């Protein structure tokens, strides 16, 4: 499957994405992959299907744009707004939780409106 990449590497967001794609094109165990990029939000999502049917999804956050836009988890109104924004952009609850440094259960609770 795909190699795990560090976020905000030396070459930057675009270089990390190109590297992801190049690695996957060379990987014989990968049957199919889908890559979506939201430059405004600084998010990339990679969905990879292996020859044996396993599906892996990974997200990459652009350190220059994405991390600056992420709120402090202790600032609840800003955190909740960020959760809703990321969900609206199609990020999974698990990925949203990982990016914001909160639990998936909290993300679910905020999206339910509890």
C-alpha cells in the first residue's frame, strides 16, 4: 500500500502530493487510487484500493495554510466551527478528529448538535 508521508515536508504540499501519486503508480499492489485536493483549505485526501480489495484513506494537511487555520482545541466555539467546516468539505469524522486533536466522539457530538 501507500507509504505514509510526513505533513508539510521539505518540498511542500504540492511535492508531497506528487510524491504520493508517484509512489502509488509504481506500487504493483495498488489497483486503483483517487486523489482529491482542496487548495483553499489545504487538504488532500487519498483513497487507495489494493488488489486484494482493501481500501485505505489518508489525509494530508498543508502546514502553511491548514495548520494556521486550525483553532486551539480549548477554544470551543472556534473548534466547533472548524469541525463543521471540515465536515462540509467532506472530511471524515476520524480525519477531522485527528487534524484537530480531539476525539471522533466529540466530532460526532458537535455534528449532531448536542
